[in-house]
C-alpha cells in the first residue's frame, strides 16, 4: 500500500518578502501587521496587504476588524484568497509569543491561516512561518521564489515541518 505525506510549505515571492521587511521597519517602534494573498487555485503568495496595528504598540498587534472585512471583499473581487497574517517582533525572535497564540483564535479560529513573523531583533530582518491551532504551533518551511522556479530556502526544514510546544517564556 502506498501512502502520501503532504508537507506544507509557504511559497512567497521575493517582492512579498521584501515588502514584509519594509513594512516591519517602517512601522518601528511599533509592531507591524498585514495579510497576504494568492490567486485562487494557486499556492504562491504574490501579494502583501500592509495594515494598521490598532494597538500601536511595540509588543503586541491587533488587526482592525473593519479593515480586515474590507480587505476580504476586495481580495475576493480580484479572484484572490487571503491565506495568512504577518506581524513583526521588534525585539524578540520570529516565534509566536503566548499572546500571539491566544490572539490568533480571534481572527483564525480554525487554524487555517499561515502566520508569518518578521523579527527585527538583529540587524538583518528574519522571517519564519507557522500554523497555530489551539496551543499547537507548527513551523512551516518558507520558500522564496522569483516566480520562475528560482527558489531560496529562507529557513526551516524543506523536508518536514517541526511541531513545537508553546514556549513558557518569551
């Protein structure tokens, strides 16, 4: 009997990665946030939608509910689908904090979104991607491509995603 294992990977364009980095830097000293989308039926993230952090804080973020609904309508009209949320950590690593895990249930109750975290802790921005379902955090490999199969591995294991326990300290 043959079995198939599906490994989830976040595929993003170089342009989207650079837009996420630029948005995170531009919003300093606050955490930045936004969402990203794909053309319906495709898995390449090729559009980043920067949004306002309603908490205007360097340690937490919140998406504006009305802005999110408006974006959802706009994206659907364009034949696209929202597939995830991005936010930055201004002083900590690119790993979901307990607050991130708790708050994700409010805008992603079924754990279907990809959560990209951009860390500005070091001189060079870094990003990682996760799914969050309840208290389970699963890291997904991130593959950056220019759209013509020129890929770069941005971190994580390309062969498998690791399931990580909720950290006890931030």
